[in-house]
C-alpha cells in the first residue's frame, strides 16, 4: 500500500491566481478536467494529513509540466498532480492498459524481441481494433516503431578514459524505438573527443508517474540515482537525449524524493544540446560542420520548456553553416507520453495536437526538429512532414564535415 | 414609533448562550423572541477556539468547570452531532515543561472521570506528523472540534422550528421599565434605523461581553472583565486531533483542527470595550514562539488570518488581576430582582461554548420558576437535526471534493441544494478553497433579507480559505445579481463590506504569501473592479 501521506508543502504558496489553469493544454481543451490548480495545490490542501480524495478527472493530466513553468509562486503543481494520479490508481485501480503503457521499458524489451512482428501488428487495423476493444488503445493511433537492433544490443561501454567523460542516460525511446538517436549522440561526442559510457539503467519513471504507478516509478528513480552517482563521483557528466528523462533526472526525482542523493545527481545532469552549448561556451566544441542548405522548424517539447534552459537545440543547430531553423512557438503536442494512447483521451489529445499541426504547417520548412520521441509520434500522426532529432542532424553534419576535411 | 410585539421572554444576544436559552424555552413551550444586534454569532461565539473541551484542560485548576465540560461534551456529541467532529485530543508534554504537573493532572482527570490514556510517542507521531519529535509523554482525551458557526445557526433554527422567533440586525437600545420592573426592550433595525418595542414578562440578558452595557442601560452596576484572546488560522488543517500542551494552562498552547484549517491560540488581555476586536502583530509573534514547542515547523506554515474575541468573565467584586486567567470561568446566572431589586431581568454569562446547554438549562429553570411553568428540561436528550446528508448527491456530477463537503454539510438544506445542483450551472464551484457551489450560496441567502457576504460566509464557509475571498466574493456577488438575489448596489455594498472585513484579519498575519494575497486582492478589487477603499461604512 502506497503511503498516501507525502510531504510536499509548496501547495501552501498557491495564490489561486489561475495562471496554471490558463496555461494547461488540457484545461484549454476540455471542461471535463478539474485543472491544475484544483487537482494540484487545492486537493493537496484538503488532503494533507486528512482524508483522501479520489478525483478520477486526474487521469486527464498529462504531466506535461506547463503548469509548473507558468506558476509565479513556484508551486510544484505537476508533482502534486502526479500524487493525485497515484492516489487515484491506488484507490480505483489501474487499468491493465495503463500498466502496459506505463511500463515502456518492459514493453520495449518485449516488443523489440519480435520487432518486425510488433511493428506489423501495431500497423494492422484488425489487430488494433481488437486492442482498442480489449485494452483501450485507440485504433487510429500511430505507434512508435520498435527496433530489433535496439541500442542495448549495439552499445555497452562501461568505462571511459578521455578528459571529459559522459555517462549516457539513454531512455526507453532511444533504446528501443530510435537507436539511431542514441548512436548519433555517441558519434557527436566522439567528434568532440569525449567517450561515452552507458551505465546500467532503468526507465526514468515518467510514464509510471503519469499512469499513477508512483511507487514503481520511484523504485526506478532510486536505482538510476545510485547507478549514476557511481559515475558522477568519478567525474562523469550525465547527458540525456530524451527531454522527459532529462526533466525527471533534473527535477522530478528531487521533488518526489527530496533526498540529498537526488539533488547531487541533478546537479550533474545535462540535456544533450545543453551539454554541447557548455562545450561551446568553454571553447571546446568541435564546430567542423559541413554546410547544409536546409530549412527546418523546431518544435520545443513541454519537458524541454519545463527545464528552463532556453533553446539549446537551436543554439547549436544554428552553428551549421547555411542551416536555417525557426521556432514554431507551438504549444503542447497532445501526445504527452502515453496519454494519447488511451482511447478515452484520444479526442482531447487530437484536439490539442491539431492546433500544433496547424502551427507546424504554417512554418515553411522541409522537416521538423524535436527531441521528444512522443512528440515525434504525434507529429508523425498529424503532419506529413519528416521529424528528426537534433543529434541525427549534428552527427550527419560532422560526418560530412570530416569527409570534406579528409578530401582537402 | 414602529411596530410593537408581545411575547413571554425576550432573549438579548444571538451567541451560543442566547441561542441555547431560546431553544430550551421553545422546547418547554414558552414563547420567546431572540434579538441580535448583527448576525447570529457576531460575538464571542464565533470568535473562539472551537474546542469541545473534555474538561482535561481545567482538571487541575478548576474542578467544577472540568466536570461540567466533560458532561456537556458527552451530551453535545449525541445531541448536536452535525456541528461536532469527534477528533479526540492529545495532551503532550514537551521538554522543559514542569514534570510534576503530569502526575497532578493525571490524578485530577482520574478523580473527575475524564478518560486520559497514554499512547506511545511513536504512535502519536504517526498520527500527527507535524508534532515535535522530542515530545516526552502523550495522552489521549475525548476533546472534539466544534463548528461554532453551524452550532449557533442550527440551535437557533431548531428553536425556530419549535415556534421561537429570531430578529437579527436589531440592537437592543433600551430596556422598557415601569416601577422597578423590566417590561420589555426597545430595538433598532440596523439597516433602516427604525425602532420597535417588544413587551415581555421576562428579559434574559445573554449579551456576552456586552452584558455590562445592557445593565448600564438601566443604571445597574455590573462588573465584567472582558478578557480578549487572539487566534490564528493556518491555511490548511495539519493535525487530525486537537493538540494541547500538557502544562498549567497558558498562552498559545492549543491547536484545534476545524474543517480544512487549523486554529491556534490563544492569549488573554483584559479590555474595556466589548467591541475591541483589535489584533496585534507582537502578540501573534509571541504566540508563534510558544507554539513552536509543539509544532516546530510553525514558522514555515502559511497563516491566512487572525481574529480575536473576548471572554466575558463575571466577578462579584473587582480585583486587579490583569491576566484574567485566574478568574473563574464558571457560569454566572444573576437574578436582578434578588441582586438589585429590579424585577423581570436575568443575566446569564461566563461559562464556555462547551457548557452553553447547561447554562441555558439553569437559566430556563429559573425562568420557569418565575413564570410558574412546570416543564422540565429536555435539551440533554433531544437531537438537533444532523448535518450529514447521507443518500444525497450521489447522482450529481460535480467535483468529488465539493461533493464530499456537501455530504458532511448540507443538512436540512440537502433536498433544496440537490434540486438546484441538478439544474446545471449551480454545481460550478465558486469558492474553490472551501469548495462552495452557487447552489449552497443561494440556499444561504434569506428570502427577504439583505444580501450580505459575511452572513453567507458564516453559513457556507465561502471565502474562509487561503485566498480569503479574493476570487469567490465577486463571483458570488455577480451570481447573486444574475439570479435576481441582489441589485447591483446591494452587491457592491456587500463586496465592499466583505473585502474590508477579510483584509483586517489578513493584515496582521500578512507576511510572505499572505502579503501577496492581500496585494492580489487589492489589485482585483481596487484596480480591476474600480472599488474605492473605505467607500462604505463597515457594518
Ligand atoms: C479567545 C477565546 C477562545 C475561546 N475558546 C473556547 C473554546 O475553545 N471552547 C469553549 O467551550 N469556549 C471557548 N471560549 C468561550 C466561549 O467562546 C464563550 O464563553 C461563549 O462563546 C460566550 O457566548 P455568549 O453567547 O455568552 O456571548 P456572545 O457570543 O458574545 O454573544 C453575545 C451576543 O450578544 C449580542 N449583543 C450584544 N449587545 C447587544 C444588544 N444591545 N442588542 C442585541 N444584541 C446584542 C452580540 O452581538 C453577541 O452576538 C473562548 C473564548 C475566547 C474569547
Ligand atoms: S501537467 Fe500539464 S496537463 Fe497536467 S495539470 Fe499541469 S499543465 Fe495541465
Ligand atoms: S499558477 Fe501557481 S499560484 Fe497560481 S493558481 Fe496555479 S498553482 Fe496557484
Ligand atoms: S521518458 Fe525517457 S526513459 Fe522514460 S519511457 Fe520515455 S524515453 Fe523511456
């Protein structure tokens, strides 16, 4: 049984100003959601050391974190909504489907073992109809593809000997669905003379938090903290290519666990582009990029915005000669991790997403750049434009740049 | 001269004492009218700690008060369950407090029969995670938490259901006297200024801290010590049960959970004027320093407001004790015929909220003797309708938090509120902190009374949460106008009153978040809604 009492006192600071409600993508789309203010600080106030209130509307919260960034009082709204989710699933039970979706890692391992079959099955409508009826994953929802050659099969380095050393937190998406992102990242680091190791790791826990599986999520959190601290204490930097994972390691572990270890780890964590920006600021960045006459648009995932580090992907990509990239300034994508995979949330997800699709199409470009795999999934579904991770572009630019140098 | 009424007994004061007397009179079939200068509970009865004493606090120093409290505690839990939460209470000894008091206290409780059970410290800390980890001994006693707003309202409503009449916003300005006999009272309507006369066989003065003022109206010397105490409200309810400090009663040693907040107090300073509700920042800081010994994180917790009220302590002769704590808190029932040779006037004062029923019983026994009525008291047996609304609201689609509140709250209004909730819009929560819907507000507006947000607050808790009405006051006012419950002028007047009143209580605790809340409130009302400060007189 989860201990339903948890210590998180930022709710006391809430002034009821509604800034979070106005900025919540779900509240903007439907009246059926109680909104961040109510389901976050307000409920916590009513429940702290008192009776527990189970509000099923919390299922609609995607944990995108927009409420946190908009709050002038620094209330940890989405930490509170994550607890409300945990309470709801504790008391009302978690759907089998949500257990499956929350366990991205397990599904990832399982699915990529049979990758071609899974991909086919996920693509085939009759099978999907059955899935909608039995587990509630909407038939029209596009699924990320699972790769047989997932990153764990490709890469397993455990020690590094360069001056700067990186402990790579890969995340489930890059491990199972987009190993190309992970291998690109390793190459980008190599071009900068940095060796990358891949410590033992578990899913960051974000999908578990989002599905109310808080306890399991925190187990993973503790596991990851201990494994990665072994590295940071030997001078490694922790770098992450998935924005949700980065946010978890930087912020969520600290707010949920409130331990010294969590804080210590957080101070060593970087988003991959943020890390490159640090290299640049220290004059260590290899800028030998081949020119690319391309036009791209950038879509900032919510969990990137929530880190409050500006726009590092664009800062780096703009260094490529001839490369043009424009921020779409679009809001939430609506996929929101596993949210858009649920049949009862499909409409809300699509409505949010359609706004995004419109903004994306309004910006004239050849393809879209974003870091988050789940956002990519939504973009794949709603736009006919290709979607790339910044690491993939950078790796290519370095590769071509190298060849050009060699030919000279 | 305006209207004239006749009745058997006039009760002055719509506090707990007056309400109790009115109900007892009604249950014994005696015709009565209660007169209150403002709203019910304007005085000390809603400006106290809301602790349903088990008697344990008084066990050592005032055995009689302890016995009375314990007995009444048991009776009220049975007869007014809707206004009492049986939280239980802890008596906690902290380091450096007198060790020898514990044994004295324990044996006094035992003698009186108050069950005080020692519980393991570990268990106490589990129940109350905010409690000082260094506590040395913890006992559990049958303290409770009283909702003094609903208590005074429900007791009065039950009296009315048994035929009594209630006149609120009517001040007694004079006693009508003929040859050493009080014949009735002259009252003035607080809104229109109109005066009315009520003739009666007997007048019961239950005006709390104002009893002396009433006596003065007929030139009787009457010494009353008004001992003012301050209370502070925390923005959330952090304790499950009442937490008392196990020591000789002193300042700032009780935390009472009350709905969604915790009330902390208190102090005691003698004042002259019963209308002195002033608040003092230094007094508050002194309280917090003391309170830290029980709840160490007290300075990190947000306070949303403070308030004060006066204990009317009766003394036959005046002394110089300025603390007021050593004067008996026992009740005083005075027959002015015996004391001053003035017929037709009784005064009942002193006592406690917890003992209001007993005070009423004794008063009405005396009334019966004077009127030759044979009926005996039944208030220790007869229930007041419960507030729980079991079986209601299950089908209504609304926020679970708001629903949970209604189920514990709606009481006799449940049918009306449920019907209105089903109509649609009225299930929208307009006070989010306290989860109050428009349906409840509507049910609290009197048929042909004035639209007054303070009255609504006392009946619904609207505006009692952390934002102190920053958002809900104007929502309630606009809904009232839209639904034909108030004109725009009335709504503006009510808003102005409400904001002034809330601001006063917030001012003294306004540091940190609450200071920002005050600014936000000012910005909304004075800037966005263009209200001017001090435009209306505070009623
Ligand atoms: C700080 C503090 C904390 C306390 N805590 C507790 C506690 O935890 N538990 C407990 O049991 N007791 C407590 N008490 C004691 C308790 O609150 C009082 O004993 C009780 O409320 C007194 O009620 P009352 O009806 O006699 O007086 P009041 O409630 O003051 O009622 C008198 C009423 O008379 C009205 N009135 C006055 N003059 C006129 C007039 N001329 N015409 C018409 N109406 C008039 C007033 O408006 C007022 O409403 C506390 C008291 C204080 C001050
Ligand atoms: S996390 Fe996102 S969806 Fe959830 S309440 Fe906050 S803004 Fe809304
Ligand atoms: S933005 Fe922050 S302060 Fe404003 S209502 Fe939301 S949680 Fe409260
Ligand atoms: S958030 Fe990161 S680690 Fe977690 S499931 Fe997604 S990709 Fe995997």
